[in-house]
């Protein structure tokens, strides 16, 4: 009978959850700016930046929105102690892989911007992996139901 009830998580669980929630909000803001402003959101945008934004396929914005929206909803689910957090985090990571897979495989971004253009996307990917690990950890501890 006790297995029906989730264990109460420690305070640090909620601290991590709020940090992940803030990350999700920041991602949604970045997506909004990307969709509404395009290259104008980049200070000192070059001709390449403007051409890059103009050439992005329509599905790219949808994928970006799925990536950040699922991340945000996953963090809300985590704070609500729902196992849905894990599914939403997986959806977010898959969308991130599609997004940056396209950017680095179908454009010449690395050739134009250099290897340093991969640093933040790698950080985003690793943070997505952390989201999944943390939700899995919380499920195993009985903190999510």
C-alpha cells in the first residue's frame, strides 16, 4: 500500500526544480525573440546572419517551440511531482537534437562562425540530458508519481 504514495522530496529538489523552470522560461523567451525578431535580435547582425534567418525552414520555429515548451512544461510537471516530467524532457531533448542537427548539418554555421558556435548548443544538449537524469533520479527516489 505504501508504494501508492510518493516520498516527499528534500528542499534541494525544489531549488533544482525552480532553476530548471527558470531555464525553461528563458528558453521560451529566446524562442519568442527568434520568431518575432529573427536576425534583428543579434547585435551587429551580418549579411550571413540575415540570410541564415531568412533561409530557415518553417518547421524550424515549430521545433524550437516544442523544444522549449516541452522543457518548460517538464519543469512544471517536475515541481508538481508528476512522472510526466520525464516524457516532456525526452520530447524536449529530441526536439533540441533535431534543431541543432539541422543547424550544424544543413548550414555552414561552423565554417562561418567557427567552432565556438557549437559551445552553447552543446551546453543546451547537456542540460537536456541533465533534465532527463534528474527526472529519472526523482522517479527512482519515489518523489514523482
